[in-house]
């Protein structure tokens, strides 16, 4: 694991962040203490929040198809971390296992955690075929649209 990431403070927050982004970030950081999240799991979430590879506030789609009753917005920390790992093209099964572990750290019921894990794993072939056809999310972002070939008919 890379160097330990420390959370931003109000004095060290990036200047381009909007107030809403700072509020969400603060809520996630406070949840570490409220839910007694282990240090290793905090680091997985902080990697997603501090990464230069994506903007978690705009690129995260939250918990797809389900809402988390104990969390007021789409930025439920296990979902943010899972979306990040999928976004950067990490091994999807490893990302699913980390998602399950983070849900456990956030004290989700065992049956609900396992059902969500099963659905995430069941979706892996879909995402692999999508990446095979269209490339990983990073490759798609870097691709530039190709121009149309000139028609031989005038």
C-alpha cells in the first residue's frame, strides 16, 4: 500500500472544490469515527477521494439501483471506493471483494452485504464485455473522436 493518506482539513482543501463537495467530503471523514472504520478501510476510501485520476464528486454514480437508508446522499463511502476501482480498471473481482469488506466496516447487515456482493459479482461479465468492446474507462476518456472518412460519392 502506498504512503498513508491523511484527510484534508478546511485549511488544506483544494481551492477548486465547491462547498457541496467539501460538505460531502467532511461527512465521509466524520463517518470514519462514527462507524469506527478500520484504518486499512479508511485508506481505500481516501485513495478514491484524493485520486487525480477522477473527480469523485462528478464521476461517482453512487450505489447503483439501491439507496443506502443510513446515508443521506449518493456518496456512500463503500460505493465511492468501488466506483473508483471500477473507473480505473482494477480487477473487478478484487474490487467486489473490497466493496464487501467496506460494507462490513460500515456495519451493513450480513444478508444485505452478501446480496449486494452477489449482484456486483454477477455484473462482472457485463462490465468485462463492455471493456472488451469499448476499452477501460480510462482508455475511453483518452480516446479522441475520429473524423468521418470522405465519401467517394460526390
